[in-house]
C-alpha cells in the first residue's frame, strides 16, 4: 500500500470497528444446554444420553464438549458452558482459541477476530442457532466498510450455552466458511423445565487505564420458567457491561521497498553522494529495504458500553410439535479519544545504520533540518464515537411425525447498523504542530522504537508553540439486513442400511448498504498562529509512564511529553475561524461529510440440499457414512453512487483533464450470478473400543468481500491523448472462493473425560481474487486531442505550432471548443460530442487462476488426573501453505500468498473439586503474514496467560475472579524486516471479580 500523509493521519485516528452481533449476549448458559441440532436439521452432533450422575463445573463442560466431538459425524469441536452463568472465558473469542486449530487476533486487549486452520475472519461463517446473522462495522478509517467478518469482541460470553466449530463441510451446513462454520447456541426455556434463574455482578479493574484505574460494572441475568405442565416456557435475559481502558502504542509508516541499486527520491544515497558517508552498513545492490516515512506514539482512552437482551417464548401443545419465537437486541457503543505525537521524514540530510540483507532494516534513522525549513513535530487529536445496534426476530416450528418423519420451518428478520454518534463523523483527526525541528531520530533497536527530537531555540515543545495544521473528518455508515427462511425435513429409518434421509432448502436475502465520505483540509504548513490558538487546548502529560511496559519505552532520549488535546474545542475554534466544516450533510454545527461513496449490494441465495446417513457393521462395531450434496444459486445486484464527469479538457502536452461532475451523480447498477454443486461425504468407524477413525471430503465456499462486489464506475484524471485514461469498478459477477477439503483423524477416548486425538487436513483453494483489465469508453467522454477543432488547427498552423497559437486559432474558429485559463494554466480545448470517444483501461476485481494448497496437523490431549480434581488440556496445530511471501522481492514482482497462516498452541491446567474451580491457560500463536500490497505486513508471535477461579461457598452462591493477560504480554508488527516496525503495543492485565446467584 502506498503511504502518504493523508493515509498516515488515518493511522493516527482511532478506527473503531463495531461489529455487534444480533445475539443474546446476556443469556446465562444452562447446566445441560439443549443440544441444538447442527444447522439445517442435522441431528448427528448431539449430546450423549443423560447420565445418572450429572457432572458440573469445568469437568462437566469438558465432558459435554468431548461427547459432542466423539458422537458427531465429521470433524467437530465444541465448547460448553461450565454451569449456569459461567462460560469458560470472559470473551467468546478467548474461549474459541482453546479449540485446536483456532487462533485469534486481538484489539484493545480483547479477542476479536477468529482464524481457523490458517483462514482469517473473512473465511469463517458465524451462525446463531444455525441462522446466518448480519454483521456491520465501520472498518478502516479511510474507506467505506466492506468486511463480512465477525468481531467476537462485541459478543459477551455469559449468554452462550455452547459453541460448535464445524471444520469439515457437510451438505446441511449453510455456506460461507472455508475455514469453518461456527455455530453459537443459546438456551431455550423448554430445554430445562421449571423455574430457574441466575444473576451475576462483577467489577472490572483494567490496569491499562492512564488516568487511574476505575472499577467498571458488569451485570447479567436470566430468568426462565415453564407453565401448563411444562408445555409453555419463557426466558428473558439481559446484560450491561462497561469498560474503561487505555491503549498506548508506537505506529510506523514506511516507504515502498527500494532496491539497493536504486537512486530515487528518499532512497539511500549512492557512492559519490556526500550523504553516503552517513550510512553504516548500507544495503547491497540486490537487497530490498524500506525507509521510514513517519513514526508516532498514540495514546487512546476509550469507553465501551454494551447492552444486550433476549426474550424467548416456547410452546409445545403436543409432544410432537414445538413452536419458538425469539427476539434479540444488542447495542455496542464506543467512545475513543486519541492523542498522538510523532515525526515525518523528508529523506534529505539523513544518517542511518542497517542490518544485513536481503531484506535490510534500519537500526536507527536520523534526519536534520535547517531553521528555514520550519520542520514540524506532528501533534494530533482524534475522536471516534460509534455505535452498532442489532435487532433480530425469529420463529421456529418443529414437528416430529409418525414413523420417523420430521420437519422444521425457521425464519428470521435481522438487521445490523453501525454509524457515528458524534456530530463530527465516525473518525476525526485534527492536526497541530510545533514548527522548528532541528533533528529527529527513531531508534529501531528496541522492542519499542524510540523517537527523539531536538528543536531550534524558540520552538520548544510547549503549548505556547503549538498551532493548528491539517484535519480530516471521516463519516462512515453500514447496514446489513438479512431475511431468511429455511425448511428442513427428514425421515429416520428403524432398521435399514439407510439410517436417515435429510433434505431441505434455505432462501436468504442479504441486503447491505455501505457509505463513506470525508472532509479534508490539507493545510499541513499551518493555519492559525500559535498566538491565536489558546494554550488551554493542550495539557502536557509525561510520555514515559503511559508508554511503560516494553524495552525502550523508558529511554532517556525518548520524547518527554505528549498533549491531552481538547479536540472538540479545537474543532469549534477552527470552524468559527476558518470554516473547516463546509459542505456537510448535517448543517451548521456539524462536520458530517456528505457520502461520496454509497454502495448497495443485494444477494439472493437459494440453497437446497439432500443427505443420507448410513450405519453398518465394520470390525464388529457400528460404522457411519454420510453422503450429501448442496446446491447454491446466488444472484447479486450491486448499485453504487457514481459521479458523472461533465466533460474533458486538453491543456497541451500529455494530459487530458477529466472535468468534475458539477454535482451530477447517479446510481449505476450491475448484476452477477453464480451457482455451485457442493458435495460432502464423511465416514467414521470404531475398529476397537473407544478408538475412532474419521475421514471426510467436502467442497466449501466463501463469498467475496463487499468492496470487490461493488458496482459503479470511476475514471481517473488526467487521461493521455494517446494512451487514454484509467478507471475502475467492482465486479458483482465474482465467483466465491472454492475449497476442496480432505480431513482425516484418529481419536482415543481412554477415560470418562480424557482423550487423545491427531488430525490431518488438506485444502485446495481456487478462485482467488486478483485484478483484470478491459478497454472501452465511459460516460460519453471524448478526446479533444483527436477532435476536429484540434486537427483543423494543426492542419492550418503545422504540427510544431506552439499550443498557445493552437488555442488562439480555436478561440477564433471553434469558440465552442475553447476553454478559458483555469487553475494556473493558459487555457485548453474542450471535448465535443462529435470528437472521437476517449478510451479507458478499466481495472476491476476478477477471479484468477491461482490455486493455494494448505495442509496441517492437529494434536490434542485432554486428561483428568484420576479423582484428584486436577486436569490438563494440551493442543498444537501446524499449518503449512505452498504460497508464501518472499520479503527479498520488490513490489514490482507479482507475488501471491495466503495471509493468516501460522501455528498455534494451547496449554490449560485446571482444578475442579469440592466447589472450588481454578484454571490457568496459556495461548500462543506464531507470527503470521497479516496482509500485503506493495509490501508485506506481519504480526509477530504472541503468547498470553489467563487465569480464573471460583468457589461455591453456599449452594447457589459463587464468588469468582478472572485475570486476563496476567503477565502483561506485548504485541508488535513489522513489514519486511523485524526493524521495520508498524506497531508496538505494551500489554496490560485486566482483572474482574464478582458474585453469582443461581436457583
């Protein structure tokens, strides 16, 4: 990705992604949750028959999870609630990472996005009770939201009865997840007849907070009852959570990779240049290196408030018929305020030292400036205030007929909306600066890069010398609405080679709107004087204490302070003085930018399926074979707001300007469609008692992101008289990613809650998205450099006539083609409707012929140490890909790699006996390729220790405590070299404690 000051300012803005799932986040998991059938009517992944002795707590949870895994067909892992009101972790993503093959990304110290077997969030489908739910979020601060991925940080764990992770495909599963399908199960009142309830209250102590450590509340509760001889049931849940925390981090921007032999702007000096002597261990001619563009420290205080609720009404008028109506509400609000201080490099008078290649990195990078340059030390205030609201209403009718006949009808209407709650937009960054930097350095030899700066006399880093500079107001919006109807039927045979026949069909109508606009003032040289800017807007604060936690953060040379900025007051000052909030949608007093991007995508999918389950004897034990096929037919309609250029203008030389729309825009629609046959087969056998072998083969798909599907058409200015212009659009005709999967596993269940398993998987993934080009005209634009007026002038005056003479001739003879001087030029020639069409080369996403092969191994051990109460869980996942990024190649060489591929491991030691439960868990993920464009971006290896304990000192009354990241693990990311740091973030522990009442 090409860096520039505008985009780096976005990096300093807190882009808060609010993907709030419409789920019952407050519901309290039941001791023995109803085993929700696998999505789309599959009944094979069920809990075992009831035991005479009911095991609760950690051991009970592990027992139920193990039984789901053991009794399921295909490769399924699960997590079950330990008891009423207690899911294994405070965050659902933190729980999911305990499953073999599942790893997570973190945001603000919490698990957020899930990667399964090397495939990131976009490649995993999240379901709620088998339903596809909408997801919305505001994503990157500098573009329209486009992601389908689900952020688990917005889902409280208290409301979950169980989570099933389907790693192998099956015909009855909804499609969309190459990595996995993750089904979140919530409780139902008729699953546990009688009057039951639970209330939990706790306080959260977050050590990351800069200004003290306020204890914030979390309250959750459930009440469930059945009536009329347990024929009618009602369940109501609610939860309120508030968290106050802080995040400090270094953020670095980098120029694209240079080759050591190049001599370009900002590349390192070559021999013969006086600056060459200032370089230690200069990269060799064939080495690739990157020089810093900017670096800064960001200090963010944020408050997150989450409100959740669910109501479920069930009726069972007869033993064979059950009706369920449920309503779910969730609201997630974030208020984040960031203060930043940092430096920018111009690449002139520099001194640096470098590691060895072939991908070299800087040990330090210094630049000096003259007093006349008035170089700035950037000081930025940013605000992000956004909210996501989800609503879902659904109904389910389940019937068990005679002779094994069964049928189910399920429907829901669900919406997810994310938008700003601030009058200034979703992401705001207001730049200020102290002008007069003498020299600046970033030392990359520490875990936390050390930024130093010296100032010229009179330019000290104080409020009295700060003056405003550029600013940007981003306004994003996303809404996702899903209407879905599913019919599932089947027939169970009493005694036959065919044990069951399942069939069904689902209709899904997914409607998405994604919009974005911005107001930006590129006044980086300064606006109001320091004297005209009140000092009270900037409160100095010592930098080292708030950055503490990583080596380098306490360096004696680090910037001594940053400033807590009254960003709102600064905006009001600039708007009243300079009118920075012009051209807004909200009228006076707001900075809400008009939407320049407005995309509407609608996907309508019909998916019938059929599958059969077969049981037969093999090795004197039952063997199971399931065969199925699913048909997916999807129609895509993509409509986008498109600016219509008003014409063309030739100003001589090699540039034809595309004239702006003058406010003229319209929605343009394009369409696409695709269909797939998705077979699935799985087999398991128990050749000896308690030893199970599995094999599965399936085809699965993941749909393209919304930005790639977006319709509309844009053209870029300027165009060329000979080469034409360039433009681009999305492509609603994109085919989904297609994966052909093989899964093999062996499992030994040697104890009531103990087992050992080893699994192998292989995926062949095709239909990766690349760029394709096409040629043609657009918007009726014409080429004035090939038009009749220009050709007549050349004929009359000669091919070598000055352009000024050609303009004079056209002004006299073709006045309708003459354009007066504009923007500092001497005038131009307008394109006329009779001129030849201007040809454009359009770039749009397209399915490439690239194929990636991923394979790996999963090892897991779960062991109870007899009747001591102690137990342990160990697992390790190895993931390999045949497509890897080569850091020693420049961006001019096209590369292909799958991001997110990495190994992962978990180790859990627990104790559960006599009412006392305790757990210590360690989770580790190997460093991985996070993304790539012009250059790669990596997230480094990370390991975290969590702990929890509870004690039931009276029946139904439990006290508990949790600790997250208790060893304060830090996070870092880099580009081609470990020293090309993109972020470095100290980690801080978070503790909570409370009491739970159950009945």
